[in-house]
């Protein structure tokens, strides 16, 4: 079935399918890299900054509470300094809240930040009232407000901030999970395409080579059989490609040669009978003249046979030259297909190199997330330091600073949770880096396989070039043989003409009977030579 199509069509189909696999690998790689970059950009540009902002809100809110507690415990002289620190913390908290409003996209996050904003505004109002009580000397009333209304708002706001932080960390985990799933799907799909492409290359190499080599071997065997004189070979080929056309041409040539040799054998048999009859009539002619004529006839017969053989060699050389030209053209077409395959493999190498560069850029972006984690870790350390300062102030205040110590404990717990969250995110980033490394390794393996395919294509091109050169040299040698045999045929004809002129002179000197005897002997020997030559063929 495969040989019903031309060699060029089969080769174009095979290389076209290989090119399709190359386009699939490149397209899937580019699409996956783009989607993966979008996931990482979402983490880097939105979700990580949102988490950092939440940490800033949490830190500044507790700093606000700390400075508020310091104001309550401070003397009127120290109160101004603590009020300045309180206002600075308040300003940074407002900035963080404003930034978080712009970063919050999900409905749950927007609701939580709205609740936090509302409670903080109420905390500001109560703190202003508290300051009025302090300024009027009502310290106990201010302390009562601190431990009642303001405590409720503090605890509720801290709860909202914790929920917002947990929500944002979960969003980052979801993005990481989606990125991992996409990486796994991409690696699986690319690996499948590579395996299919390799299997197709192996199948095409085996099938196309067999479809070309097998009929060529049959053609060579047939040509060698004809050269040995075997004209009874059975040549059957049902294909429609170029090799089938060549085999059909050889079959036609064998049929024509078989017919010609059969006619020559029949003519030789008839000639033998006629020569025998002439020999019996002229048997008693002059013996000496008969010997002379016999020698002349033998010489003429040998030259004629030599001339016919030389002409046959010249015809065979010309036919071989034509076949060599056809084979040279087929080899040149094969080299063009191999060059096309080499160009496509080079394109595959370029696409794989671009994919490796994109993954390296992605790895750099993941490393940048580590910088954000360093910022978060620094904020946690600063929060821990604030907790330490609060504990010192609580110890200094004694019994009246017990509430202050509670705040310090909450700040330390906050710092501890922040460090744990930072470690979890760091583990996520390491997992992303490992996935990116595995993807780079897989694409590098594809790159090495494509380089090996390129090497095989180059070697195939070189082999076809050597074959073409060898066929051209064989063609030149065949043409040289044909030219030489034509010259020999011309010389043999001249020799034959000289012998005929001598024979004419001898015949003029011979009697009519001797001429008849010589003719009969010549006919007998010609018939014998024809029979001997035709017996070399198997018909």
C-alpha cells in the first residue's frame, strides 16, 4: 500500500508529521510558560504585597495600642513624647489601610478590610475621648475605658486582622497549587509528544527505508540476471512509485531481448541446414583453395563476431549510464529531504532554547519572592522587639502595667505566628523552585534529543552526498567505456572490410565450385557461432 505513493510524497508526509510534533511541543511550552508566569505575577504583584500590607496593619495596630498604653502609664511630662509616637503609628496604619483597600480584590477580603477600617475608626474616637479624660485629670475613667470599650474593639480588630491574614495566605497557597498542577500537566503533555515523535521517526525510518531498499535490491538482482543471460526471470511489481516504473522497464527490456534471441536461434537452425546441403554438393572441390577460403571465412567470422560483441558492450554501457543518472537524481532528491529535516530540527533547537530562557527568568522571579519574605521576617522581628519593649514597660509599671503585659504577650504571639507563616511561604517557594528546575531538566533532555536527531540528519546527508559522487564517477567511467567500445567497433569494421576485399580477390581467382564451397562453409560457421552465442542465454 505504501508503494502506491511516490517517494517524494511519502517523504513530505513523514517530515510534515514530524514538523507538526515540533510545533505542538513549542506551542504547549509557550502557552504553559505564559500561564505559569501569570500565576507568579499574581503572587508577586498582588498577593504577596497584600500579605505584607496585612502584616504592616497588624504591626502598626499593635504599636498603636502599645503607645496608647504608654500614654496612660506616662507622666504628664512624658505623655507628649508618647503622643508623637502614637500619631506616627496612626499615620502609618492609615496608609497601610488605604493600600490594602486598593489591593483587596476578593469580596471576603474587601469585607474584612472594611470591618477592620470601621473598628479602627471607632478606636480613634474612643482614644480621643480617653485623651480628653486624661487631660481633665480623670485617669481612672480613662483606664476603665481602656479595659472595657477599647479592649472589645482591640480584640475584635485583632480577630479581623488574623482572619484577613489567614485568607491571604490561603490565596497564596491556592496560586501555588494551580502553578504546580500546570507544571505537572505541561511536563506530562510535552513528554507524551516527545515519545510519540520519537516513535514516528523510528517507524518512518524503518518503513520508508524498506520501501526504497527492497525494490532497488530486486531491480539490481534483475539487472544482474539479465547481464548473466537469464531472460526467463519473473518480474512482478504492483507498486506505483519510481522503483516500480524502473522494474517495469526492466521487465519490458527482458521481454524484448527474449524475443530477439529466440528469433536468432531459429534463424541459426535454418542456416545450419542450408550450409550442410551446400557443403555436401561442393565436398570434392579443390582442397587447397578450400583451405585458403576457409581461413578467410574464419577471419571474417571472428571479426564480425567481435564487432557485434563490441556493439553490444557499447549499448550496455549507454544503458548503464542512463540508469546511473536516474539513481543519482533519486539520491539528490533524498539529500534535499534530509536537508529539510535538518532545518526543522534546528528550528526545534531554537524553540527549546527559548523555553529554557523563559524558565530561567521565571526562576529569577521566584527568587525575588524571597526578598519579600525577608521584608516580612524583618517586620516580625520588629514586632518581637516591640513586644520586648512592652514587657519591659509592664515590668516597670508594676501592678498597674498588668494590662500592658497582656498586650506584650499578644504581640509576641503575633510575631511567632508571623514567623511560622513566613516559613510556610518559604517552603512553598522552594517547591516552586524545584518544579521549575524539573521543567528545565525535561526541556534540556528534549534539547539533547533534538541535537542527536540533527547529528543523524547531517550524517545521512553526508552519506547521500558520497553516494551521489560515487554514482557520478561510475557514470563517467561508463561513458568512457562506451566511447572506447565504439572506437573498437569502428576499427573492427575496417578490419572486416579489409578481409572482405581479400576474400573478393580470392574469389576472383577461385573457380565457381570453390566459391560455392567457401560460401557453404561460411554459412555453416556463422550458424554455429549464432547457436553458440544464443546458448549463453536462458530463454
